[in-house]
């Protein structure tokens, strides 16, 4: 599992390490790890460090000091290093060390530089093999200011040209990105590799910053035998499941299991206009391992579902989780009535597409509502950015799709707080945000990014909803069997959402094979994908 911690928590933990060892030891360790990462990259790209051209883009703080010390180490291994200094001041030891090692230094004063200075700096850096971005670290506010903004803008222009493009290595995180919220105000220099010290930061996992991280490499930090992790919070701010983590959590049935100990799924989906959504949600639930699925819907979709899956039981009955909304027309009174009844039943629910309008009605006390939904309802909402914006707007917080895409984490957290539900915000990076995550309650925010871009296709969300419903029913059944009385918690909902997002993406990769893929193929790939995960574990 990748664990990411908030900037304040990281700085507090680093203070413990700084106090434990000699002055400068922690920065030397970080610089050595950074230099090793760059050396590995140069061996991959050109066979070695000797003779390579390395550029350093250096800011005022410790991030710039790490960069300068790494540059000195690379100079000692035969690299030709050019350092461009952008801050009001420069880390004194770092500067003295890199100069003594033989690097060339170019200084640009603070404030808005003249065009000639910015052009000259960008020209120097555009010619290097590897460029280290060490302007700003986790202690800075998001957004670059001049002269860094001017130089980065010119470098971005050179990257769009036809000449050679340096490989960019971000030092801790791409300069100007928000370490905690994943903001990425322009200009940002996208990294091919990000070298992070001690642990991951939320920006590495949270969009839009996650899109400019490239590969992530962690450099462990310790001082005098004192490691960083024990001095960080027990629960990270953001986490990402890896395949082994998913396999370890997967609900494998016991030998004496029966359908109610494994989890029965109810599905309210589809309509005469969108019958395929019902078929896809049911196909995913069954393919992922649901021992029994009850389907509630009009005659047409019911026939389609039963033709594809004769084992599905039509009509209502005992279920341990509901999948609500794929393909449901909010104007379909009968289907929305079923949705409303399920939402108010106390049974855990995956809430998608057309059912989100019913949620908006419930939490805002709209027409026909039985009062606002209390916090802590066992709902896993699965909107895309446009649907999340609609939910916010309905609650009196006007937002457009572009607003959500520019700052997905705070917007998803707002809906989680407003509804008392867990929010799975679909996208290239899927975020799963439990209510209270900002205050450290109900576990971390989860971030999953396994899905290939080919999965941005009609019906993909219906498959995800069915898969999540199966996992949610299994989690509810497990709670019943254990007799704990806790039921499905917000932390459970969030973890189920992360597992579903991960396996959905992995199944999409399997079905795609690197090319186009249809939603039905993703649903049909769930069973072999899950079998592969469990076999590897």
C-alpha cells in the first residue's frame, strides 16, 4: 500500500529526525537518494552518468538545498551540471558544495525577470539530459511566481517544440503543486520521475497534481537509527491499494458458506430507455462473485437480465446491499420509488447515476422527501465530475464540471460532509472520500489509478456499481456473521470503494490488452482478474 501524509505531519516527523542526528545529516541522506535516482535514470537513458548534462532549477528553501547537494554528487561522478538559482537566497551549504564540485551556476534575481534573463536560463536548461525541479517543496503555497514561473513557461514552450526534451525529475513534488490538496495551478513542469523523501505526499496520489508526477520513487529517511514512519500519524491522509492489498481483503467464501453469509445483492437499475445498464450492473455483480442477485425493474430490462443471467431472481426480497441508479431515469416514478425506499431502508447502498438525483432530493428536503438524510447513512455515492457538480449545485453550492475537475478532493469532501455518505468520484484517478476525512475520521481518502484511458466508455460506471455492490454485500454479510453489531461503517464503505475501483481498472486492463474495450468485456473480465489476484497472493 502507498501511504501519503499531510505536509504538516511530515514536517513534524522530520523535526524528530533532525534532532536525533548531526546537523545536515538528513539533507545529505535525501540528496544521496536523489542523486542515486538520477544516476539510475541516466543509466537507463544513456548508459551512464559520465558526460551527462544535468540541469538544476533551484529555489530558496531546503528543497533547493537537496537539489544542489545532489548536483554536487552527480558532478563528482562525471556529469556536467548547470545550476539556475531562482530564489531571493540560496541554501548556503548546498551552493558552496556544488560550486566546489565544479558545477556552473547562473543566478536570476527575485521578482519579474527581464525576458533576456528568463530566455537565457531556459535555453541552458533545455539542452540538458536531465532537469531537476527543485524550486518549491512541501512547505510552499501552490503556484509558481516569477522568476520561476517565467522560466518554467519558457521550458514548457521548448517541450512543445521539435528539439530535444530533457527528462524532468521533480524533487519531492513538481514545484507549485499543492502538497495536500493536489492543486496544480499553471505553470507546472510535468515530471517524468518524482523522488519523494521519507514518504509519499497527497499530491502524488490526488488529481490534478497526480497527472504530473510521472513515476514515483521513495527515498527512506532515518537519522541515527530513528525512522520517519513511527513519528507520522497511524492513519495516512491518502492511501492507494496495490494488488496484494486487494487480494488480502477479498471476500473469499468459507467452505461452509451459503448465500446469506456471502452477501446477497439487490439491483435497481435500468428502464425501458436504458435496459443495458441493468444488464451490465448485474453481470458485474455476478461475475465478481455475488452468490445471489435480486433484480428490480420494468419488464423489458427484466427479460434482458434473465436472458443473460438466468440465475438472477426478479423482484424484492432479503438483500444485504443495494446497487441503485444505473440507467434509471429520474422521471421514472416507479424506479425512483424503489430507489427511495432502498435509500431509507438502512441497508448499505451503492448509489449511481439516476439515483443520485434522489439523494439530492433527500438531503435537501425536496418534494416528497422524508426529511434531510441524517449523517452516517450507509451510502457509497459513485458520481463522475459532472454529477458531483450537480449534487453541489442542488445543495446551494453552485459548481460546474470544470470546477470539480480542477479541485476534485475538496469538492468530493464537501459532498461527503453534506450527505453523510462516502463519495467515490470517478475519473482517470478515482478518489474515495469518507465523511470526516478532512478531520482524520473514518480512515484515509483512497486514490486508485489502475484503469486505462480506454475505459472512458459508455457502461463502464454501471460495471463499477455492480462490482462495488457485490463487495458491499459481502462486507455487510461478514459483519452479520461476526456478530460484532457494528454493521458497515464509513471506513468500510471507503475501503470497498477503493477495492472496487482497483479491480475495475485491473479488469479493464485485462480486457483491453492495450487497445479499445467495451463495458461488457470489462464485466466479463472480472472473474479471471480476481482469480489472478488471488493466485498471485
